[in-house]
C-alpha cells in the first residue's frame, strides 16, 4: 500500500493525520520554517489557541510527521533565561502511499544504475534533454509564466531570499540523490531550467550550488550573469 523509510510503520495511518484541517495547517506552518517552531508561534500562525495547537502538534509527532525537542530562543541562555520550550520540526523520513502497491522508487533506482553504467555518456545526455523537456511541460501545465507555482507543483518548495534569488528548500528526488548525487543534481538543473524557459525567464539563472537540507539548484536574481 505504501512505502516508508521505517518498514515497521504504516504510511496510510500516518498520513491520515493530515486529513484533519487543523493538523494540516500546523504541519504546513512547521514545514515552511527552517528552524524548529515553538507551540506559541505555530498556534499564532494557524490562528488557533496554544492548547489546541499543542494537542495537534503532539499528534503529528506520534504519527511520525514531526519531531519534537526542547530549546531556548536563539541568543538566550544561562541563569534567568527561563525553561526551554518545546519546539517542532518536520521529520526527515519520507512517506508515500500507493493503492494498489507500486514501487516507483525501485524503478528510479534501476534506471539510475543503468545511467551510471553507461560509459558513452549518451544516456546521460538523453536524461538531461528529457529533464529539460519535462520542466518545460510542467511549467506550462502549472501556470505558464508563474515560476513560483510551477516550482511548487514540482515539489521544490521555493523560497525567495529577498534579493531576487530563489532557493529550493526541498529536493523531490532526495532519496535517490543520496546514492546518485551527480546524476540527480544534473537532472534537477535541467528540469528547473526547463521551468524557467516555460516561465519566460533566463535559463542560466539556475545554477548548481549544493547546500545542506536544500536542493542542489539555486536560482539567481534576474540581473546576475549566471555561469553555465
């Protein structure tokens, strides 16, 4: 039915927690932040009471969708700093559900191994071309010139830096990227460049800039001369 990084867990039961609209709002609030989120902040962002937020946040932890820990606010420590507050972060483990059972991750792994075994480089070039075409198609179907909508539709979780640049907070192919980093990063680059083309943007705004807990692709400001 589903796939989880923990074979002892039932993905359908865990993901069903997101059917509750309050829990989904709280999950989205926590997932959108880089730093762990306190109960008070999550409650305020979701428009509910702290008590209700605490209940639903802990349920999301029980479901394996969030993790919890205790910490003081940044810059506060030592005597008089108060007790550490409970804070929540998105769980790193992946969950997927398919009914009847399907294993597309296994198919992707097999294809990636085949590309890696090709010494001619022809298959890798074909993958790059196909990724670019897929990006163009996805961009057009997701709203055409709306680059942000297109990136969201592909699972990249774009976040503007305030300087005209866009960082991608999620790699849609993270599990595969851990074993086939060069292949997947190149695929991401060509896919995002295809999205840029569909949005009427310069393709070379997308560059490889690997960072922890981010997609390897970074979209530079429109005024920057990006290197190929």
